[in-house]
C-alpha cells in the first residue's frame, strides 16, 4: 500500500496562521523548524545589523531578516527563509518590496548553523539557494567559529577568526571581522 503526500504551495504556506514556528517549503513538503537559540540569534543580528548599515549607507539594495521567505522554485514550490538575505537595488521592483514571499533567490543568503542542523540539511539549503541563482551563501558555524563561503562553480572558502568576511562582488566594499561574529562586547565599568 502506498501513501501520497499532499504537497503545499508557496501561497498556502504564506496564508498559514502564525504558530511561533518557522517553516521552509521544500519541493512542496512543509518542514517545521524550532525557534532559533540565543547564540544563533545574537550572531545573526550582529552580522545583519552591520550588513544593513553598510547597504543603507551605500544604497546597494535591501537586507532582509530571518522570517523572510524566498520562493526558489515552483511546481512543486520551494520557499527558504535564510537567517539574513540581501537583494541588490537593481532587482527591487519599481512597485516596492513585495508583501508576500520574494519571487526568486536573494543575491546573498546567510545561514547560521544551529546545534540540531545536520550536515545534509545545511548542504540541501546551500544547493537550493545556488541552483535558484543566489550569488553567494555564507554559512556561519558557531561551534567551529568559522564562516564558509559558497558560490556556484567555485571551491568553498572557509574563514576563521583570523580572517575578514568580504562582500566581494555581491556587496562590494563590505568587510567584517569573523572574530566579531563570535565575540560579545562587555560593558566597561
């Protein structure tokens, strides 16, 4: 006896009521994700704030937070929500930022690896982004204290705390110390 899975569309995902969970839609199958842990959220916001400030000051485009869905494929639909995303200014519609999921891939997707993420899950996300046209995927590993940079057709580069994360041709001129991602500033007394 075979069972069939009822596939969901991006539109159905968008219309789901809020239940305090995040979801990805992968080839029409809904994947529930727990809320992020504190370390994860701190790292994502630290880098997201730096990216936002740089992008705004230089009118380069738009930076999106973790709840933003990007529709990467159709029939069946795939919607991914990176921890941070960036879209170049020339790709922003004249009508403004869409109210629903962004139709297409971001130029940059950033994923912060959570303790429960498997290697296969992270690889699947990277492949989904790159196959949909994302120009760079930055994967931050708090456990290893590294950032790996993935680009289509280019060997993966891994940065350590001694390195500087560079926006290259995706966010020209942006630079951020990898060590700052993992170092919390303490108040002076």
